[in-house]
């Protein structure tokens, strides 16, 4: 029961961060969940929750997304998803926790430095999509490749969010189907995911309200600090 409660709190907090800042759901949730429920279950829970959480945002912004970019990113992701799943199946839990923590720290550093890719070529979309696909089914932290790519194109905020969430929704749903076909989603995990739904809704609402309390710059600084803490915690947990 305590484990379920902690998972609810983690996912609710990650939902608040995502809704308030526009990024960070999996980056925030997965390293903390890895400490609470173990690395493999953390990936599964984050993908399940991500599919649910992205659905509303993707539907809401459907008129603003760049359809061609979404299509190319998804084409690349289709190639990457099976590769990530093989990594997920074969890697040790402690090593996976360490990998998650390191990836989150690297992504946090890249976001803090404002790193972005300015290429507008279709090939860049395919590569970023493939990386996102691999990361989705291996660690659930699929955001950085797509965020860095779209940030470099200086998209308007609505188009950026709509394109991002459309890609994440489809990729997460595909990953859930792949995990289900592989027998990864047992009844106990689905029950935990079910009880996490109220936490997602509450966290999302809190994050929406929080947009008005802090300036975007201050909130992004806070989010990056929390991401660094979450990634560092996962690394320490894996090494101890």
C-alpha cells in the first residue's frame, strides 16, 4: 500500500511539472519511481501514465501540430521501439536504474545549457524519432531528442507543445502495446497504474494553476534543479 501511495505521489508531481513547464514528465517520474518500485516497473508505469496524460494535451492541441514533422518522428520511432525493448528485457535492474539516472542528468545538463539542434532536414526528424523510440521502451525517458530538435526550430509555443504531445502519445501507446504483447503488464502493475490516475489528474490541475505563480524562467530553473536531484537519487540508489 505504501508503494502504491508513493507511486501516486511521484506521478502526480511529475504531471504537475509537465503541465506547468511543458516538459519533464518522464524525466521527473522515472528516476524516482525506479527507487520506489524498481527500474523495470518504473519504465512500465511511466509509459502507461504518459499515454494517459498526453492524451488530453494531444487532443487539445491537434489543430496546431506540424503533421509532417509528427509523421517523420513517428516513422523513426517505429524503428527504435523494438531496439529499446530488447535493451529493457536484457538489462539488469540496477544497471537500468543507473542508466536512467545518468540519462536524466545528461538531459538536464543539455536543457540547462540551452543545447538544441537547428537542423530542419527530414533526416534529423527520423534520427530524433528513432532515438525517442529506443528511449521509450528502454527507459521511458523519451523527451530529450525530440525536445532538443523542436527547440532548435524556434516553433511557436502552441505548435511546439502540440507536436511534442502528439508524438509522445502515439509512441507511448505503441510501447504499451509492445509491453502487453511481451507479457510485461501483470495485474498488480495495472492495479497500481489504476490508482495513480487520480494523482495524475490532481497533479495536472495543480501544475496548470502553478503557471500563474512563477515566471517561466524561475519555474524552469526549479524544474531543472528537481530533475538533477531525481537523476542523482537514481544514480546513488543504483550504486548503493
